[in-house]
């Protein structure tokens, strides 16, 4: 039962994804202000591959969506000149009735993910020229940490002829931090189009963190107005963990990938 509950825990991971770009990239230097803020609700339409204790399971976006009773993902960010700070959050309640008589299983997962990153623009140039395809680009260093919190409840029963012969309830909470470092590059194709690519690595087996965490994002941002951008892109993240319970080690590998959509509201 212990390993089965951990399997369900990883089975329901959704993950989070940054889906915004600073609005300063859309303006000439003379038009930029020192401070800018943004808020971006978004959705990651992901599929997932999970390996737990040597067993592998694959899930489509439809499979993951069927588990979700409630979910909300957002990015809140602030920038001062070359310095930036972002909070990427995922709040989700998931549940599923897996009953198939005579075995009855019902589980619920409350998931909270907070990805906090600081950034610094190492180099940038956004000079707008009529005859150039690429109007400017920047490269940015990223550092921060991602917090995972998963509170799971599992009701398990075996019934014969309508009468239960075995019942068990399990409540378990799992949480950890992964240190993350990375780099981001942004390219301006025009005043209304920004492309961004960034990659992060973390975990490194520090304390109770993942042995290795990896996160890659490709972003297209389209300026609708001075205060609104539409974001669309692709994300792939992976992590590998080893959890020890009562002397037993459970290895977990998770690979999540898929497109995302978001809208940024900028206060500049």
C-alpha cells in the first residue's frame, strides 16, 4: 500500500511553466521605465511519462485533465532595470475513483508548486532598424528554487458481496525544494513579436531535493497592446528522485512535455 500510494502521488504530477516575457523588450530604450510588473495566468497542456520503481506509465493531456478537479497556474513578476524577480505558481486539486469491484480505490491530491527565480540581464541590444530582420536580443542569468508540496489521501477497500473485508486509509504529505540555475535568451523579430528560449538545471541531490531536475521552455510572445501580450510556446521538464521509507528506496523519474498558452497583463 505504501508504494502504491507513492505511485499515485507521482501519477498526478502536473508541473508549472513560466509563460511570460518582460514587456521592456517591446520598446526602444527611451520608452522604457525603470520598474515594470506583470501578471500572467496560463495553462500547460501537457502529456507525461512516469517511471516508479521500474514500472512505467504514459499519460496524454486528456488523461491528466480527467484527474483535475481544480487547477490554476500563474506567473507574477517584477523588474527593475536589469534585475528581475518572478514567482511561478501552480495550485491544483486532483482526484480519481479507480474502483473496479471487488477493489475500491479513491484518491485525492492537493498540489502546490512555487518556482521563485531572480534574474539579471548580462547583455542586451534592441536597436530598431527598418531593414533588419532581428531587431535585438538579450541574454539573462537565472537562479532560484522550486518548492513542491503534495498532500495525498487514499481510501482503499476490498469488498465481497457488498461487505468490506479490508479497508485502509492513508494520508501522506511530500514536500521538497530544488535549487535551480539557468540562462535565458530573448530575440526581438519585430516590435510586436518576441521569441524566448531558456533552460534550467537543479536539484543536484542536495538534502531532500531531486537528484537532477531539468527545465526547457520555448516562448512566442505577441504584443496586443502596450499592456497585454499573448504567449504561446512549448515546455519540457524532467526530474529524478529517490525517496527512502522504512529502509526502502523508491526511484521516480518524471518527464512532462507539451504546449502552453497564457496572457500577460503588464503594468509599466
